């Protein structure tokens, strides 16, 4: 585990358009404009400014601790990165590490490596709970509770207590998530609902996420469909074909209006922000693997093999 990290990257001061590609320029990393895709939103994202970037190769990223940190995972390594300065504070390299999931409201997250899942505290990335098995797993937004599928049941563990299992649901699930209100929600087959919901027909859910500040969920299905759900509603409120279908980069903006999709392991990386209502592309960055939305409206973290950057509206627009 390392304290501190590589120096900050040089960034081109040009604005970042809604549709762009990452490239190296004479003045540093830049986001060069590209042609809008055919399914671009009628209201694309406003131009942003690249504020800072860390030269740490990243394939997955979550904004945690109410926007103060980024929990990121590269190939075999997890990073705690300060925001918005984008300096690596710590890294950790358990064998086989490939996925990191953050708690949006706390300095906490989950890491998956050869030994299965573990819960960690940020920024040190030290273990809070280990040997959680292969999952699926979820962490509550406040970082105080985790849910794990184990032995055909769903176990919830209170990380503030040594009493063991805080709740046990005698049912399994294909994916888990905690809502903004702290309620556990599961996916079984194509359906999303409380633990015990019956499996729905159609393409199964392979990834499930919740908005940090709204009663909304998004699911990626095996056939590349995205469904958007309001908590407590039995049927999706929207369904559309994902412009990016690689599992592992799904997230929601805090208010639930935007769905982020990425390509953690694709040979041709691209990351997209889509309108949750219809899937229209609001922002697309070729050469990036993941986009994560910050609590501050319009601000995002963007990452790829080149590093991890913090983008926000220009000062004059705030």
C-alpha cells in the first residue's frame, strides 16, 4: 500500500464539449470535439473544464464521501483519489483485484479480488470486513451496511457492530443495490424489487445500481437493454437499448436523471451519459472507460487507461 501517488497530469485548458475524444496534445491531455452521435440528446451536456487529473490507469470509478474522494480500480490495483485535486492518496494491490464499488455518502467501498469481496475504509483502503465471498454484493450509501449473497440467501451486515448478521433473507438474487433511502432492492431474472420478488421473464439483469439522492434504480440486462425503475413501482418507467453494453460501468447521477455506461474491459473504450427517460446520449467521451457523476450538478469524474480527470462547469457558469 502506497501513501501518495504520481504527480498530477498536464491538461489542455480548452473546454470539454459534450461529444469528444481523449487524446494527448502539445499542452497536455485534451478532450477534442467529435461529431454528435445519431442518437444524441436534443439537450446535450454543457461544455466543461478539465480541472485536474491523476495519471493512474483506471477502469472503474465511483465518487464517494459526498464528492470528496474517488474510489477507482485499475488492472490489479485500487486507488483512493482526492477530489477535486485528483491526487492519489493511497493504493492497494490485492492479487486479482478487478472491481471497486463506492458508497456515495461515506468514505467506504467494496473491492473484489481473488479472495472474493471485502469492505474497505477510505482513503487508507484498509479492511473493515473481508472474506465476503463471490457475491453479488451491495453497500449502503452511508457505508454502514453491506448485503451479500451467500449459501443461497441474502445476508445484511451492520459494519458498526460485531454481532454478525443484521438481517437474513431466505432467498437469492442476481444483483443487489441499496436505494437512496437505505432499503435493499434485488434483481431476479428480469425483475427488480424487494428481496423475494419473483423472477420475471425476458433478459436477466446483470447489473443493478441506485441513485444516491433519488428513489430511482437502473438495471443493465444481458441483451444490452437498460431499464429504469422508480423505487416501489413493479414495472420499469423506461426501457431502451444501451449505446454501450459492456457490464461494469453502470451508474446513475445522484438525481436519477442520467445513466452512465462505460467499457471497463473493452478494446475500444467509450463512456456515455444517457438520458434516463429515453437513452439519448447527453455526453460521450471516446477513449474513456467510465463516467461517474458528482453531487455537484454538471460535475463528473472521467477515467481510462490514461488516468482519471475531474471535469466541472467553468467558473463563470457557476
